[in-house]
C-alpha cells in the first residue's frame, strides 16, 4: 500500500502542483505511460525538495546524501526529457484541428 501524504502539508501541495503542471504539459490527458512518468517525477521532485530544505537547514551534505541527490536529479532530468521539453499546449494544430476550428456551425 502506498503511503498517503496529508493534503494540508506543504509537501502534498508541492506534489499536487507539480502533478498538475506536468499533466497540463503533456496536453491534459496523459497516457498510462505518461501518468507513470509524471508520478515518478512528482516523487523525485518531492525528495529533491526535502533534501534541499535539509541542506539549507544543516548546511552539510554527506557523501551518501550527495550521491543520492545526484542520482535523483539525473533521474528527474531523464524523465523530463522523455516527457518532452515543449508543452503539448504549444504544439501546432493539425490540419484537421485547424479546419474544425474554422467551421461555422449551421444556423
């Protein structure tokens, strides 16, 4: 069973925000594969944010922490590349979409 994060916490808000951003980025209706990648990206984003917070508070980083951070950061970068760097919302319309948008409904 997956652990649930209390929706009132800052971490949960970050997760909801990132999930919404990435879902919109892929056009609003992600495929099953895209949903899985989005969930992984959300988890990695949370882990990296928590490590950033810990590093800022303690001003120290162990070698293990450094390796984990680098691995998670690289994994997130690869996921983002697979999701694409250009938003689906900004993608050019197909000819069919263009023609459908130009059609005037009958009066």
